[in-house]
């Protein structure tokens, strides 16, 4: 018998999708039975009380969680999010129910043994409820008490060789696509750079001193599997400077039907014979492809690396050989309002270890600027809007590039700086006053 | 400015403001120290390490306060 009646939550389970309510109920049951004989370190009925407080929130239309708090592990300003219930007598199991963010491995590779280990740790010292993964990519451990925080942290760092992730006004846990480990579209080693920058910027990750959160995300190619272009303050997207490599034989095989387009992904229905003109050439956004007399040609100067043709015919078309990253800045995806895509700031840069150019010419000047001039709770993208792309270009010390321009100018004023105008505009105030009385 | 000097300055200024607020943004601290953020951070890190300051976090934003000052309520703008 459930500890609390939860008719509203049960109604949620009737929909067509897997339900988090069912998941929590299952964990509640498993804790009550305790078949493995675990010596639970937080109340055994934590999951029951979690369901109870959630039901109450639905009933009242208000949250019963208090906001934030002073919890954390020693020396870290992030990684733990304090949560306290405002009905502790009614729901003692979740009176303290803090969230821990655990840094995910680059590319999210695990062994099952490792995952089992993490889950066992969390059943023993927490609620057993996890979120794999949170929006930023972290492994999220949901719900434990204050005394367990240091214990969990010790286990993570000593047994699992794992760290807490970022939260608050910190560098958030950097995240990346699976990259060269499994994907032949990857134009640089996303996992290597993600891992390197995570280690290199430990102070920024764990000790908050930014105006607000800051995210790096690494996509190996413009397919953007981690959606860096929409979700990160600095987005690194793999690209190439030379030409798409065309294998004419394989093009023929696609046209002849021996090779399945899109890697066979749309095989559930008969779409008819593959039509290279209609499905590839005509859909090229820059119209830079031509297919005539059985020959495919690309005007690479006009290609925007949208990936469409490569996705459709991966055996025939391959990314170029001179590879690197394009860097965009200022994206954010807040829940309430103000979502914004990244703005291109670096058209091309090589991405090779130890990434000194990326660190010293891009990341750090941007941080210096934002830390000094950003307002409290102002994301980089908002500062860019407030002060303008021109300021951003100054900060980076680069020349403006047409590729940074998204749309024709809407501001009719052109502002010159004194050193940009021949002769400057210093005036002799005494000379001026001769003709202009105060 | 050396560490001891910074400590006195921060403690004095934060105590003075206690009547109205107990949680401060990092930028407020950098202003009190009259330092560039990156320089100020080195000192603020040390102040936290030595227990002069402590972190407060809502999950999305972080703030700093002196241990034992302010109630949860003040962090939630209820007073
Ligand atoms: S972003 Fe590109 S390189 Fe990375 S996994 Fe997706 S398709 Fe592959
Ligand atoms: S990648 Fe996109 S823009 Fe470039 S040739 Fe292919 S379809 Fe056209």
C-alpha cells in the first residue's frame, strides 16, 4: 500500500509515454522490499514522500520545494543543488533532498559495470533516483541528505575516478558529441578537447566567479548532435576549409540503387527509387551542386557545410581533409523566454592539442570581457546584444568578416573611433571658445 | 592588496550591509576589493577556503555570504 494517495500522479501514468511516476513508484517499492539488504543511509521511504509532495504540488498548483541553499562539498561552489521541502513534517523522507550533478564522461561512454556501480552507490547513499542525463549532460543524482554529500563525493572521486559537474555561476560541465570514436563525420577530436578543457578550467568549473552560467559544447560537424549552436555560450562546430571528397563510383552506386541513401534510415516505407536530383541537388541550400551526365560536381566556395548531401550519401561524399572548428558565441536556451542561437565569431581555427589558440585567443579574452562588463545574471549572449558585435570583435582582436553578419544592418549610425579617422578629431578648446561663447 | 587587508575590507563592508542583505554576487566582492575579477577571484577563493566566506547557490546562480549570517528567507527576497 502506498504511503500517500496520489490520484493526480497516477493519472499521468495513463498517457502513451513511459512515465517518471511509474519509475519513482518502482523505486519506492524496491526500497520497501529491500531484497538486496542495503543499509540505506537516507530514509527508506524517500521515494514515497517524493511522490506525496509532488501530488501536493499538483493539488496546490505551487511548488513545495524551497529555493537553493548553503550545501556543497568542501572547496566546491557548484555540483550540489540544495533542495529543502517546505512540508518537512508531512514528508520527512524528503525534508532534505539535495541534487548532485556528476560530470559525465566525454562522449558519454560507460561500461555497464561502471553504471551499476554508480547506481549502487546512489541507492545506498541517496534516493536511488537518477536522471541520465540532465540538459547540460551531467549524470544527475536526485535527492540525498546533507551528511551524505561528502560521502558520495569521496566515493565518486576515489572509487569511480569521477568528479562533480558545474552548477551556479560556474563553467558548466563541458559536453561533446560522440565524435571520432564512432562517427566519420567528426572534423576534430571532440572528446579530446572536451576532456582537456574540463581539466584545464577546473577552477572555473568548481569556484563560481562568473556573472552567470557558462557552457561549452563540442560538435564534431554541423549536424550538431549536442546542439551546441543553440545551447552553449561557446559552441565549437567541426568544419573543413578544402573540398568535399567525392567518390564517383559510390555516387553511381547510390544512383543505381546498390547503396541505400541515408544509410538505410528511411527503410520503413517504400519511397520509390532514389532521385539524386530531387533528394540531394535540389535540396542543397546554396544551390552549389550539379548532377549532369552521371557526374556530380560541387562548387565548394559556395558550400555552407550544411551536411545534407553528406548525410544522404555518406559513402560517396566525405568531409574535406583540412579540418578544424568554427566557433559561435552567445547561444542560450532558457525555459521561460529569450532563447537565442549562437553568432559566428571565428570562421575557422585548427583544433589541435593543447588548443592554445582556442584558450588564449578566444575563451580567455571573452571571459575577461564578460566578467568585467557582464551584469549579474547576464549571459554572454545578452552582453553581446547589449554592447554589440563590434565590441565582441574588438575583444577578440579580429577583423570583421562577412560570415559574422546574419542580416543587413538595421542601425543607421556608423560609429568611428578617433584612430580610424585620418587626422583624428582633437580640437583646441581655446581656439573653439574664441568663436563660441559659453 | 595582501590577503589580510582584503579579509578586513570584505568583512567590514559585508557586515555594514548586513541590515539590508546577506548574500552578495561575486561582482560586489570584486568592487569592494577594487580589483579586476580574475585577480579578485584568487583572494575570494582563499576567503572561502578559510571559512571567512561561504557559497550560496540556487542551482542557477551563485552568491557569497559570511557563515552564519542571513536566513534562508533573505536569500529568497522575503524580507
Ligand atoms: S555532431 Fe557530427 S561528428 Fe558529432 S556525432 Fe553528430 S554527426 Fe557525428
Ligand atoms: S554540404 Fe550542404 S551546402 Fe554543401 S554541397 Fe552539400 S548540400 Fe550543398
